[in-house]
C-alpha cells in the first residue's frame, strides 16, 4: 500500500504558510541569502558560533516592512542524511523505531534546525505554526536538538518527547570549534509526533493560549530548538 506522504520539496504552495504570512524559502529563492545571513547573525550573537550548514527549506517570518523576524529550517530524512545523525549510533529511523516501535521509514521523518527567532511574538506564532504546517505536509515525526530550558518550559503541558541521544560535540571532529559556546548548554537529540502537537492546539484552546503567552519563550528565542510543548520521555535503548 502506498503512503499518502508527499515530499515537501514537491509542494509549491502551503495554505497554512500563506495564511500565516510565512515564506517557503528554498535554494535559489530571492530571500535565501538574507535568511541564511539572519541565521548566522543570531547564532553568532547567541553562541559566538559560525554557521555554515543550512536546511534545504527555510521557513521565514517577515514583519509589515518585509524584514525578517525569524527563520526555522526543515530537512526531510528521505532526501539526505540529517545533521543530527552525526550524534546517533545508527540511522535516525532505526534509533527512533527502537524507541517507539511504529516508525515506518525515513520518509515520515523531518529534522528541525537553523532556528533563529529574536522577536517575542514571532517565537510564539512559530510554536503553533510548525505543528499545523507539518501536519499539512503529512509529516509524522520531527527530530531536533534541544536544551534543558525548553523541556522545563513545556513539561507542564504533558506532550511526550522521546529522547534519542546526547548531542556529543566530540562527534563533530574539527567542526566543533565553529560552534562557540553552543554545546555548553548540553543539547539533546529528541523526537516528537507531529499529530500530538496538532491535537494539543485543536483540542485544548486554553493550553494553546498558555503556550502563546508563556514568557519563558523569550529566554530561549535565540537557541536552536524546536519550541514544541513536551516533556522528555527516555527511550528504552538508552
């Protein structure tokens, strides 16, 4: 039986993105260079890091003057090796399948990265947008690196997140020097179900509202995280 999943790079239009004023910026897009420079500035200011790796698709938030207010990147596992697979002992679909048992293949997995948000309202909008957008694209799982403050901010919402591995900087080789102080925050590789994030928003307006008004987001706005409501759920393989 064929999966209904549609690779993101073949979708030229997103009603969710259009409704939220978010640009889908691939290589060759007029905004691509500006988006990459924005990411580099945020990481340099936050961690003294030099970013050279960018996701194939960048979601870009603009203000009323068409100035970039935030960027987050998406990489489809079916199309290429994920950046965070450097931290894993096996391909991401294998590690995730051992942890949750119902992962079909790489085509159902998307990596979140290149998160660069410095405006409070942009961060809050991005939290709700990602769940809806990824559900529209029929993505089942997201994987990403995150720091402890993110877990503490959303633990009370009760949406489980599966821990896959520590993001060990020693596995990056000589490239680790480019990351400045980023690894001082002890980032972890985690995974979450897109459907659970969407259910949280649609079934509980009160909870969704609390996410949008959580001022703790301001402290994590410049960290390369996916602000998905979650609590760590240790994988059985650890």
